């Protein structure tokens, strides 16, 4: 069983994780959408139902027409078992549209009795020490119920994967030390939430990004985040549909964001110039001034941010370039119990997915974050 959440303060007071952080206003706002929806598609999409994808549909269009709170990201979360990407809809796919309160339609949530038997529990080892940090709402924050969305998912996965296994979740707010010192030295056993590069393209990655593939084992993905690309209507890159069509451009990301997704598709110097701005607002200011060509970061806050900047009519979403980046628990390969820990986590996560509890946790935690 889990023990109470512990806390170790950062003596430097400087630790902060910005990579992929969500702007909470965007989580509950209906997304501006990846593409517009034709008038002939409007009638069939409504809350608390299922919808069969038709020719010309987009995920954002379906979410907008049905009135899904949180837009395409929430609709995508509800259908990760069907969709591999928000931009890859196939005619005939049956999507579940959440209800007004964010729950899944009862007929679409598997009952507990229908859940496949859990994998045999891995043998219990000494209390497992999980490492995370605050300031990354809704995912991990000590002020949120259960420590945040991701913390609750990990806690429930452990409880379901092996009820006899003791574990602790400890908050250390010096995020920069997690992968470089605290986990490699064995001070902690596992850390979350971390994005994982495409490890099949590790040769394209910088050394600092490649270590996530070469020095750590990863759990199955607990959450998927969408990364978007945006430019101005009069930009020479407005029709870009492949990374190669951005060659020659200057891209902007907020300071602290990862870059491994860009490295994987060779959006690096000299093919492009990458600017890390002080914050999200600065990226949009640089785009307005013509000092950068493309802004790229988490799709949900990005759409909310450029709307707040009054740029809705001038910004174009390069939807074909949007990517899905996955968040994991990472364990050093040098940890002798890595396979045991991962077996427990993955077995519990599978039960969360099959029972519908995963989506319920996500819905409730996002709502709690917004209300706080």
C-alpha cells in the first residue's frame, strides 16, 4: 500500500518543469480546432454518444460541434484505444464522445467484471521510491488532490498491479537534478512524468536527450500530449505538411521545452534555426514581429495563448505537423529491480485503461485543477 506523499524542498529554489505544461484555461475551453467543419457534418455529433467518423471529419471539428469541454485533447484522451494520432482519422472509426460532465457514456465504459484478469503480480521488493516534483499542474503538484493527475495514475497503477508492494511518492522540486543525479545515483528508484523520445531515432538525438533512451527503461505511456506548429497566414511556410518543408525557417519554443521531437525529424541546425524564448507570450510576439516563422509547443495552451494575444485571425495551425508525445515513468537501467517495477506499473495501467478508471481520473483531476 502507498504511504503519504513526502516532500523534499529544493534548496536552490530554482527547479521548474515547463516541458509540455498545460495552460489550465485551455484545458476547459473548446479548442479553436485543427480545421473547419463543413455544414453537412454538424447534425450527427453530440455529447454522451458515439460517433462514426465520416469523410472530411477532423477531431477538432467533431469536438467543437459536439461541445466537448477541452476540445480535441479531451476527445483524443477518450479514444486513445482507437486513435494513434489526432490527425489520423479513418472513415468508419467509432469514437466515444464524453458527456457534459466529462464522464464517458455508461455503455462505453467496460464493467469491472469484463476487465481481463490482471497479469500475475510481480514479487514484492522493498518500498519503491518514486520521484516527482510540484509546479506541473495538472500532472504533478502537491496542492492538487492525490498529488495531481499523473501522480494519482501512478498510485492507482501500483495499487492495482501489486497490492502487496509498498511505495512512496516523494516531491523534489529541482527538476533538473532528477535524470542527471537523483535517479542515476540510486537515491530514487523511478521518476515521472517524463516525455520519451522516439528511441528508434536515437542516432539523431543530442546526448542530453539520448540518455532517456540509452540510460533509462520506460513504462508504457500513461498520458499522450499533442505538440502543435503555428505560423502566420502570409508566411511562406503556411502550406507545410512535412518537417522537410520547414527547412530554412526559424522556429520558436518557450525556454525549458524539450527538443528531442525536432531532433528526431532533423529539424535542427543547419536545416532550421531554433529560438528558445523566455516564455510562451514572447514566442507569439516574435512571430508577430516577423523575427520567427513558426511557433511550436503544447497544442492546448498554444491555441489558448494566441487567442489571448488577439491573434486568432492571423495564425494558421499547421495541423499536419502536429505530433503525439508520450509521458512515462523512467527507471535507470542500472536498477536491478527495473523489470519488476515496470511489470507492476504496466499491469496496473492496463487495468486502469480497460475499466475506464484512467479517463475518470484524467477528467476529475483536470476539473480539480481548474477549480483551484
